[in-house]
C-alpha cells in the first residue's frame, strides 16, 4: 500500500481536528440546550419501550402511545437505558447522546466524501457540515431526524463501498446493521435502499454490455446471497427495536400506509407566504435547502454539478459509474419522492435532514475540484481564496456563538440571515427558548424576593409546549388546570400567534441577533421590573 502524501496527511489531520472540536463542543455545551416540542413524548416512549423489553412484552403500553408506535423505538430505548447509568437527568442524557450521534454523523459524511474524492474532499465535507448551524442545533434536540440522518450517513458509506466493488463481507455487514438502525428509527428508511438497487442495476447492465448476459447473470448470482443476508439482518434489527412491529408481520406496511396520509394540516410562514402542510408548493424543498445551507456549501454543490457535466461531456455515459450514480440518487431521489407524493412537511428541512449527508459529500467533492483548479493559479490568488475561506470560518463560528443554544434558527444570506428570516420563515420551531425564559424568570424572582419565592404557589400560563418551561420551574409553580385560567406569569414563544394572550407587562425577552424567540409577561397587579435583556442564560439549562 502506498504511503499517504503530506497533502493527504494534512487533510486527514484537519478532518480529525474538526471531529475532535465537535466532541469538545458536545462535552462543554450539552447541558445548555432546552427541551424541544416533541421530547417529552419521546422520553415517555423510551420508558414504555424499555418496560416492554423488561416485561418480555407483558407491559403493552408502548403499543398505543400517541402515534409513536408507528416509529421504531431504537433511539428512544437507548436513551432510556443510558439514563439509568449516567449521572444526569433524562433530558441532559438525551442532549449528550444527541450531540454524540451528531458527531457520528459527521464522521460518516467525512468517510463518504473521502471514499469518492480522497482526504481533501472528506475534510471539506466534514468541516462544512460541522459549521452548519442546522446540523448542530438539531443534533441536541431532535429525537428522530438526526439519529435517522446519522444512520443514513453510514448506510451511504456502506453502499458506496459496495458499488465500488470493495471485497469481503465488511461492507455488506455494515450495510445490514446501519440500514437496520435506520429502519429501527423510521420505517420510511426503506427509501435508503433505492441508491444501492439502482447502482447494482447499472453494474449488471454494464457487465452485460461488456461481457454478455451470461456474465451478468453470474454476477447477479454472486450478489444475490450477500444482498439477501444484508436485507434479512436489517429487517431483523428493525423488528427487534420496534415493539409494534413484533405484533404482526404486516405492521411495517401499515405504518408506511399511515405516513403516506399523515393527518396533520396547518398553515405556517415560508418565504414570506402562508403555506399549508398538506398543499406545499413544488418549490418548498429546494428553497428550504437553499436558505439553510451555508454559502460555501451551495458553492460546492454548484461546482459538483459543473464538474459532473464536464465529466459526462468528456466520457459520455461511461462516466456515470455505479458509485457516482448512487451518490446522485441519494441526494435527488428523496426530495423528488416527497415532492411528487405531496408528502406532509413542515419545520423547514427537518424531515429531510438525512439528505444533507449526500449533499455535503457532493459539496466537499465540488470544493475539492475547485481547489484542484486553484492549485494551478498564482500563489497570491491561492492566498486570497484561503484568506476569504478563513474569514468565513471565523464569521460562522462567531454566528454560532451568538445564536447558541439556538443554532437551528440560523438562515443564510439568501434569506437575509436570522433577522431577514423573522416573520418570513419559522425560527425556534422546537420551542426550546421557553426553557431559557423559565429559568431566567425563576432566577430573577429568587434574587428579588428571596428563596421563599420557590415555595410560593405562582401560577404559570404557557403558550407553547408546557414541559419546555415548567420543567425548569419550582414544583409549586403550576399551570392552571385548563391552561387558560388566572395566572401570575405568562410565558410564550413566538413560533405562532398565541390564542387568548393576556394583557400584562413584558418583563423578559429571549433574543438572539435581535430576534425575539420567547417572552414573559407579569400578570400581577403590581408587576416586577423588566429583566435586562443582556442577562446571560443560566448555566443549569
């Protein structure tokens, strides 16, 4: 084996430094994130699933809990199990695991790009994704989509290696395990099979055209056994981590049918318009990605398209090899499917976060191609471009720091940044800013009124996911039974218009980059003074 060149060692080292920085960020910040909208349900689902396994199926409460029985319980069960071991509360444990899963996804994206374009492409891909606020913010608070996206990243690694003809059982085993993990989180992961099947079909067709149908048949016979074993392993893992699927062979198909007609209809702002979840415009998906990916990632994708077109012009269809066709279909097929099927989508690109995996691999490859062209230019031009990229990295890190822990509200310059996106796009879709608002209110009242405030039975109304706020308040501070009765304080987020919002003095706002994400009203006859906006978020979040 040829020793890596100094240049390759540099890029590999840079990628490893990026992954180490991500791990340090997780360790330093996982306690600082609030509770998102869906998390209380997933915490409960995890305990119910764990009780299913503990009781050997006697405790059947997980089989009818909300609509989560339609999903595999792999991630929720792992979180519940680890919560029994780690010295953190359930939500902090989920933050830590979510951050680590996000880093594992970064590693998968790096390997995917590296396998196709070498160390430089791998490093550029992982650094771009590392500096994408959407990936960072969702990693800590998204109980389904980032775990699924990480599983999809490693499925993609396995598939590209299989389409490259890597020998041995390793790629097949990796494919079976990772696809099983994806299906154990969301049964819709069956779409991840399409790139492999398409690539294998092209591989067989090329074999038939080159060496005849008999040779293609022999190749098919060699592939059939490992493919069947891999799919059987995936199916077994899915069922093992999905209690509802264990109650009937057709359960996964029932879940797929249910998701194809998911009854969730509401309006929300997108690109300055009010759109409906069940009647999204055709441009929703491309615009959603266009405003959420950093500008260098968009440049890399454009460069990858140009490089691909030039390669096809030089080589014709011979340049469309199975690995490249597989990667292209990973990036294009899922969005095309949801557009054609009029799938229910909301929260921007949340449901399609797994598409970022091939997109960032392509962006890394595209920037790597541009870097190759730049290498032939004069040194001053190379330094200029390197300096501009360095400035962007610094700017992005500063932006992430200013938004923390609400990185997921970030938008790029096409949307006018966070300020330009206010009112035109959804920002804190998970409602996590309620956690900071509640913590700051608690600390302020204790500082102003003394420790007795913790025992005072304050009444708290919450507009938004109640647990996101109430979890951080003293036990004696309770919400009105109907959520609408008389109250002392009103905590609200700004995702939408809160119905029946009371009149009161606004004493606190949670703001980032000039945008209000949550606020608190004092409804008492003699309200307290306003809490300074520059008061730091409590470290206990």
